[in-house]
């Protein structure tokens, strides 16, 4: 019983820890950069062309907002950034800070300096590795060079306002953010946006349903949700749930063997008693049911102890995370997505009920053989058993 309770407690804690990690990965993928859904002009994702814009972006944003989505337009381009003797290619992103802050959490993910203000004319925020490559920090100046939409050579001097924590491999190594007004001035792009990032106003609406509704609203545009935009991460999150089930099977297989051993010992110790019971008319099926019922009672007590210890433990670590910052400097990336060194538990029905169900399943499976053996005992031989 103690083994059952301990295993159940550990598995509830592990399942809650895994749920917290998965939810953190999903939140970082969605809230940091991608958003829950994105709208592009047809073919833009396959060939990111500066001229391939969503022409009537204001109308699209207005309709999407009326349909229950929070929206932010983005401008996307590329160029060369240089500081002193260092230079590298960059992905330039023009945003409206006020609108983007409602859809993503990049403004809360600053490592040094500050985020962009809406009236910023020559300020930029860059990725952490890009800052290292260019050897710049907040207050440093860098030169941007690119190809403007009118065919001219675009170049200007900008001041680094902030450096981001780790967001994703793409943003870390080459992400450069400026205001939409500064982007339009640099690339001579008077209208349109390349990308509209959206978030559901009601998180209770299924993501697939929201995607289908948005596609019906804008049939001429390309609409994708974050799972379609980042299929590798989506598969990783799905497989993590499978890994939890596999670990539960392995752990509870050991619990099942302990249960089998304990119940076999209990059956052998009580063979004479079982013989007397059968001699008095106690049927084999009733004896089988008695042993199963005894096991169910033991598992119920063990599961209760597991819940009483495992759930409070998980709830504690949902507020006070496991801190691995001594191993990791700031946030790191897994599957290209930012992962904070603070690991929170998240107690859900899945993380509590699944370990308990597996505990009952393992114990009841293990008891079948001892119960059948007791049910098939011959009364005379059992009474004289030594």
C-alpha cells in the first residue's frame, strides 16, 4: 500500500510538472511571437516578397475584430545590419507596439533596455544572439541597409533601445523590431501589411473552430493557426502526452509486480482458511471477488494517500517553481521555442485522474493470478496445507 501511495504521489507530481512544461511551451510559442492565428496574402509564406501585402489590411482587422479576434498587423522585410566592424543579415519587423502588445508578450521579454514606444522613430529592439554578433547593447548605434520598395537603396542609422531574452532561434539570431512607421519610412512602403497576427478573445472556443470561422470570413487570404505554422512543436507537445502514458506504464508495472508478490504471499499464508471457507460452501467465484475487493480497498487507500500528498505538492510547485537558472543563463530554446528555466507545475484533471486510473488498472491486473489461484484451491488439500 505504501508503494502504491508513493508511486501515485510521484506520478501525480510528474504529470503536473509535464503539463506545466507543455503549457509553458505552448504559451511561449503563441504569446511570444506567432500568435494563435496568422493571416497572409496568398503565397507570402512560401515566398516572402516585400510587395506581396494584404492590401486592405484595415478592413481585414476591422472584420476580424468584429468577429471576436484581437489583431495586430506586421510588416516584414530583410536587410543587413552593421555596427563597427561587425555585420550580419537581419529579419526586420515593423510593428504597432500598442496593438502588438495585446496579442504577444514580447514587451515583457526584455533582457536589457526597454521595449519600443509607439512614437519611436529611430529605435530598434534586437534578439539576444544578434546583439552578441554585432557586439552592441542598449544605447549602441547600428546601420541598416536594404532594398526599398521603390528600387532605391535603403539605409539609415538606428539606436538599440532593448535586447530581448531568448524567444526563438530565428528571432534570437536575426530578429530586429522597429515601429511600423519607421519600417514604412525605411522601405518606402506606404500601405498594406505582410502579416496579421490574431488571438481569440474567448479562449474557450476551439482553435480549429476559430480557424475555420476565420477562413470562411477571408476566403481570398491564407489563414493558419499556430499548430499549422509550427507543426514540429505541435508534434512534440502531442508526443509528450504519449511519453507520460509510457512512463506511467513502466512505473506501475513495478507497482503491479509488488502487488502481485504481496497478494501471492497473502494467498499462500491463508490457504488453510480459504480451504475451510470452501468446505463450508464458499464458492470459488465469491472467493475470487473477495480477494479483488480486498485489493480494491487497498488501492483506494493508496490512491487517497497519493492524492492527499501528490496534489498539495503539485499545487505548491505551481506557485513556487523548480528553478534551473543555475544551469541555464536566462531563457533557452527547445524545438526553436523559448523555455524559461523556472519550471511550474500545472494541476489539471488529466494530471490527477490519469495516474490514479493507471494505479487501479495496474493493481487489478496484478491481482488476477493470485485471485484465480485462491478460487481454484481444493478444500481438502488446502486444509492440510503446511
